[in-house]
C-alpha cells in the first residue's frame, strides 16, 4: 500500500452491495460488505475477499456469495454479472476503473434474463439450448482420418474467426430488450425429464438470441457446415427466430469479445428473406 | 453392444474428444463436468498445436523428429511409445480439427498457416488467432452437442465428481457425483470410466490455470488406489501477470521484441519506475548473462526472476513478488504493430498502459506434466497397439486417465503447443481401447449390485454431511488454508527446489492438511453450497501437494522443470585438451550413473491411514531414442557432445556383431 | 391484443410469425410510409397558395365513389395491421435504454414510444378531420364535438378552422408532436427495415444508411413543419378569403366537369346551412349513399 501513496485519493475501504437470493423463487435482498481497498483489484478478487472475510459490513456472519467463474482471463464466459448496472465479465471489471464511475460503492447483481440459482449464479442452459436450435456444428461423416478439410481463403477465416470466439457468456442477451426471462418451476410429481422437456419447449418458442443467430451464420459460412444451411434458416424463421430482433444493437455494444453480432443479424436477415422467398416459389 | 455406457469425467479437450469418439463407436456416454464443458480450462491455451506437415517435411522434418523434439524437451522422462504414436497421429489430428471447423489461420493460398514454437527448428504449429485452445475446444463441444441432440450423450454440467464405484474385485464400475446446485448425491454406473480432469494448478494457490483446476478429481482416484506419477514435474512459465486472483500469461514475444527485465537496486523502491534513473536499475538478466541478455531460455529466465525476488528480496512490490518487464524504450507505433494484442490484454486486466509504464511480471505455475499413472501396450515397431484395452488404463481396472491428468507424454518438461495435441490424441486414440475392454467384460453397468452402489453413494454422503456438521472445536476457514497452502507450495516447489525448504514444506503441508480436515463452514445450507464443495476439493489438494513435495525431495538431480542447484552438474574447468577430455568422460560417466538412478518415473501410492504418499520408481521406456545430455550454456558442451557421440557409435558397433553372432 | 388469444390463433400466428412480421415491416414503408410522404407534401403545398392545395385535393377526390375503397385497402387496413402488430411487438420487448444508454438502444425505445404516440395521434387526427366514415349522419353527429371537420371541397379553409377549434393551441400541439413522432418512426423504421431485410449488412453500410435515413428524416421534418405551418398560421380572416377562392374553384370545376358535384364535401358553417344542405338531398338518395359508398 505504501508503494501506492501517490494514489492518495483511494479510500481505505470499498463498499460492495450485493443482490442476494437464497434460491429460486426466494425473495432477493441486498447485503452490504466492506473490504479493505487494494490496488489492482477486480470484481473476482472482491468476491474472494468477501468469502474469506465471512461477514458483512455490520460484522454479522454471512455466507460466502455464490457466483460462477472459470478462467479469469475473459475466454471462458463463466463470470458474467451485472456490475454497476451494466452486464460484463467480472474478471475484467477493474475496481479502480469502476470507482471512477461510482466512487461510493460497487453494486453486483445477477443477470436478469436467467433464473437465479443462488446469489449471483444463474441458470444459463437456455443459451446452450439456442445453439442446438440452430444446429451450430459441422456435420462431418466421422471422426476417422479422412484427410484434410477443404482449402479456405484467408478472407473466410478472417470472417469466421471473430464469430467463433463467442464464449456463450450471455452479455448480449442480458442487454437485449427483446430477450426476456423464462423461469419455470418444477411441478410437484413432475419428473426431471418431463420438466426439462417442458423447459426446452418454452425456450424453443422464445427469442433464440443474437449469439445463436451469429453461430448459425458462422456455420452457414463453412464449406461443410453449409450442408445444414436450410435447416438453420428454418430454425431462424421459426417462432422466436430472427424476426424477434428489434435492432436495438445492444448486443454488439456489450459483447466483451467485440463480435460483430449485428453484422451476423443483418446477414441472417438477408439469408432468411431469400430462403423464405425461395421456399415460397419452389415448394 | 446395444446398451453400453461410459462415464467421462471432465469436459476439456481430452474429455470431449473421448466423448465424441465413444459416441461415434456406439457407446452411450454420461459426461460429468463441474462447469459447462464449453468453459473448461482448455480455452486458455493460446499458442497452437503441433504436427509435422507438408512444408516442414520438405525441410527434412518428419513424425520421428517431432517425437525426438518432444522427448528431448522432456529430458527423456517421457514414455517413448505413446509419444511416438502421438507424433504419428499429429497430422491426422489437425486434419480432423480442420474438418470440424476450427478457424485455423490461413496462408494466402488457403492452406493452414504454421508458426515456429520453442524447442524445435520447424514451423510445426497450427494456430487460430491467439485462442487456439478455445477454438479447438469449441469444435469438440459442438460435436458433443450434436451427439447430445442425437441422444448418444447425456451431459451433467455443474456436477462434481466425488469418487469411484468399485466392485469387490476392485474394478471400477462407475462414479458418484454431486449436483452442485441441488447438492443431490447420485451414482452413475458404467462399464468403464474415463478421467480427463486436467491439471492441479490450484495447489499453488494462484497459477495460470482456471479456478476449478484443483486436481481434486485425480486426487480422489489417487486416494481410491490409483497410482500418481511424476507429480513433482510442474511447468512454470517465466512471464505471467501477477493478479491477486490469478496469474495471467504474458507471451514470450514481449522479450523477443526487445523487452528488458529489471528491478530497482534498492529493495521495494517506492519511486515510480519512470523516476528511477538507470544507475539505480538492476538489469539482472543482462548483467548475469551478457551473451544472451533478456533472451535467455525460459527455464533460466524463470529461475533468475525467482531468485531475484525470493533470495535477493529485490521484488518490485513489497506484497506481491514481481519484476519489471520494460518496453517503454520502444516506440509506441512499433509496439502496436508487433505486440498490439498482448499489450491490450495487459492493459485490460491491469488498467495500466505498458507502452508508458513497465509491466510487472512474475513466473507462474502453468502445467502439470505428471498425473495418474496409466498403462499402455507397445507394438514391435515402438508405437501403441491400437484398440488394446490396457491403453491408458490406470492400475484400477476399468478406470482410464487421459489428457493433462495422465503422465506419459511430456516427461520432465512440456514442449510448447504439444499439450493440445496430447489431449485430443489421447481422447481419440483410447476410444477403441475402451470399447474392446467393455466387450471383454462379462458384467456390465446394469449388473452392478445395488448394495455396492448404495455403499459408494453413502460414503460420499457421509463425507458431505460430516463436513456440514463441522467440528465445533475448530474455526478453520478453508479459503485461508488454501492461501497458506499456495504460499508454501509456491515457495518450496516451483522453480528452484532445495531439500531443506522441501522438508519444511512437507511438515507445514502435513499440518495444513490436518487443519483442512476439520474446517468449519460458514455456509451449512443444502442448496448451491460452494463453501462445502470448495472445502472438499481443498482437502483433496493435499494428497497431490504431498506427491509433489515428496517427489521433489527424493529426486536429487536436475531434470527439466525440476531444478535443484545442489545437484547441478558442473561445467568443465580444465584448459588442457587431454585433461578436458578426461573431465568430459567423467562428466558422461556421472550422467549415465545419474540416469540409472533417476531416469525413472516417480510412482506414488496413497496410504489413507497415514495420509501420506509412498513413492517407488518405475523404468521409463527409452528404447527408441537413447537419452542424451542437454548441454545448454555449459562450458565444455562441445567436447562432451563429441565424447557422447563416440560412445554411442562404439556401443552400436559393439551391439551389431553380438547380435549376428 | 396479445394477452389472451385463442389456442388456434396462437398456433397460426406462431407458425407464420416470420412472414407476418416481414409484412408488418413492408407495410410500414409501402404503402404507409409512402402515403405519409405524399400526404405531408400535399399539405405543405398550402404554403404555396390555397389554389395549389385545393387542386391537389380535387385530384385526390377524383375517384369519387371509389375513394373509400382505396382509403380502406391502402391506408386504413394496412394501418390497423401495422398498429395492432406494432403494439404486440412493443409488448414482447422490455426497453432498457435507461440502463444501456447507447444511441441505437435509445432509437429502439423511441421507435416504440413514437409508434404508440403516433397511433393515438392518428386516431385523433382521422377523427378530427376525416371523421373515419363518410356517412353524413355520422359526420354530422361528430361535428358537434369538433370532429370530422375537414371539407374536401373547402380544403384549406376547413383545415385552418379545424385547427382553430378549441383554443387554437390544443390541436396544433397534438399535430406537432404526432407528426414529428411519425416522421421519426418512419425514418428510423426505414433504417431498421434495411437490417431486417438484409439490405445493409456491415457496420460501415449501416453507418451510411444511418446518414441517408437521417437526411430523409430531416427533409420530411421540414415538409411536415411546412404542412403544419400552412394549417396553423392562417387566422379566421385568411380562412374566409380561402373559402371564397375554394368556392369559386368548386363552381368552376363543376361547370367544367372537372369536379364531381357533391355538396357534402363542402363546408357548412351554421346549423341552418347544414339543415339546408341536408334538405337538398332526397331521402332515397341519402339511403343509397349510406348503404353503398357512404358520402362519396
């Protein structure tokens, strides 16, 4: 700390306000924590300090905050949350920078578009369901050695690589005004399988989200992935498809990997238009 | 055939490759992972994946040379048949990944572009931007999702592997896992189990690994009787950005482009680095290695940075060990052009512009070469027998280990861009072996007695319940114990190892282990209790930590990542040619003697009663390439090499007549 | 509208949601957007002189009895479709431009708000001037509350007087807000439609399209302000002068056979005038008109 005397403006403590919830369907509540300021903190460290501290600002014993994280390098997509009102990865959310915007406190909330499991941890299975809907894979024949893939021009790689960096973190859908929360409860006596089926049914009718649209465009631009182009476009024109997009373009603005999601959406717009017209006249 | 089931634990590159291959072979797979598989640690690999290729072949490269580079880099502790098989498969693995849609960087003509990596003369490394691991993982994740939607794979994400189900013969018949959300404990009966749970970086507190790389899954197998091999071989990367939550990799290219490493001569100089005049700066690499300067090889850079902070106490920062990696003397435009991407990473996570202020860096634990011991079947030609049920099976029948948590491929030191290859290769290659194993069994997963299942589940439930109940006499905080463990391990068992320090560390770790066994939880609830999950994995870090320390203590030599200054072989001192030759002969005699003693895999078996590992040593298959000394930076290297070659030829000549006689 | 649709209707709608929403997008531009441009330009011509405006209105009303059909097919029906679906679309989203203050997100919110404002405004506007239905009994009954005020054969003067109705502030304010909302809604809708249909794809193309749509919006704003000024600025004295010209044009037009004779499309200021006009039409004729094509 002595070495950082030149930053004398820094406070001794940081107030961290966390929106907590003990489980699905429980009432959320706010809890305030106070942790000593350190230079170069990020939100992950803040939560680790809170866990090690074990008490809130008033000195009451408190459970560690539940949250999800993985690589801490912004490539795994696990640690998404709403920090000071904006969705982002908590690993790359630097406290010093956040305090420039709001010097009084740090406000941590779970993502609002997914059911809360506990505290800052949410159930993002709908994101992955979206990838299934658009068949985001290359339908190769087998995993045997069949020689190399098709030659691809650099231009194609340069178009596909940015899309392929999508880590399913959920920032885009959290900021999207057209993507709304679906939270279902397991009915008494309902089996896990039946509940999953009911959930998937609900997910499949709702907006698929920018990330999945972009993945559909990625695989439609792959020499072998193209084989499923029609099926992907059918999925994008089914209920909850591309038509639900309202062009608010928040997705691209909050994407931590700066993936050109709105370019993918516009591409999908053109592809679905042509696909539908073609189907109208050919079938 | 119709209803065979394999449980794969871990959804990184190896686990996913295994899952998709098994599904293709008609097996139903239950894939258990404590994180959504798309978030597995494999995403962090940046550099690339190696194989010899059309370009390098025309420059004289071939699979055998890739194999040779790998075992030379690993200081000959690698098992040669599996490494040979892997090198032979490497071009095919890359072809497959290409077909699966990995956006490898392309040449202007549309071929896969290659770059050169450390430890080789050839441009073998295929890469996809700066996120090759992520791209490879996603391609496999997509295939597994495809198989999942076909009903061949069931994913259990946010499920934590707790332990094995073994029948009375000891054969592994499935696993017990816990739902990390509902805390439900459940059995997963299977015909075979594959463990692909990666490395154990969290034993060191902070490392370049993801937060779930605790090694606890491997440890749970180890405690159930599986052998753990070569634990002491932990790769440390010289330049990482020390964050308070994790150590993030800083590419070697920063030094390559002219970065200078220094510390203030005055310990913990409180001045801003820009205000410290040249006279008060200690460019220790340049001073200690005038010839190579800042571009000394990785292991030496690592050791020197470590030495300057730990032994000389010259760390830049008081609380956090680090040195300056200075690029500020290079023009901004040049930096942006050559290093733009990696400087942005530094800026993003440190909030400091490295073009204006020197970066603070420190070595970081990066990869575990060791792991669960596993078998293999060698062919006459020196490769692996495809489809042999023993390939990658641990000493527990029916339990397979692949990926970073096996131990065969990287010896004492892993070559850059070989880890992604070994993960995918082992996942694919073991598929037919597992299928053949299952087909030879008379009893399948459905035949398992329910009493055996129940007792396995109960054992884990009891452990869970007793942790929740806690020990009223103690208030041990698991998070603080983890910090202490990390500190001890980082000090004693990373870059430079000394026996006195290792002995002390073993004692401290024993004490910590006992404290960890009676942690008191602040959260005793039954819903998404991360507190209890963390405590369990903390407790399970100790058997691995002890393997590392004990293995390091007993290995009195320098080999690859394991460096003990007391046992470093000296340079040649004599000036007189005859005397010098004599010294070289002696040097090589010592080398042979040392290999006889230590060119062996360390094998640990866990004794649950004493909570300590028992070590033994196992011969390494070096039948394909004769071990040769690594002589970097040694005075007299030329003469030693000459003598070595003469001896090798004499041996060959001696062996040939004997064979014909 | 979307809260409790019947089961079968839901499945039909869901099945064709993509096509229905593309139709929604298309109708917003053609005919609605196109009509709006023509309408505003016509009205702006009042600034050029009452004759210009009246000539244009004579031309619009030249289809005679076919006019209501045209109005319903190309204006009211598409408008209702666009409006009903628009309200439903707005309800499927949750605006968050307070939280995420990006320009494009604000535009998204405004698109919804201006749509709602525009819908209310258009209802008022149609009732206020057009009346909705041409049947004379209907027009007469709503005249009392200041609705159905526009008389096509006295276009300028009836418009000016309609705007003066009340205190001379209420209607001009409503029109200003409503028209500008719709101008925004059209210009921004054009931009989003370009993405929806896949016309402009790359960020650079979208940025260029933004410029074009902003320019279009500015031009249309100028036109709409002109139309507004043309109707709001003149006072009662000007209206009388206009009326004289319009009456002269009507009579000359009828005489020349250029304008179909129709007293109902003329202004009637006092109750006696209205009654006198009504008496002039025979009972049978009146019945026929209400039954077939009211008021043409």
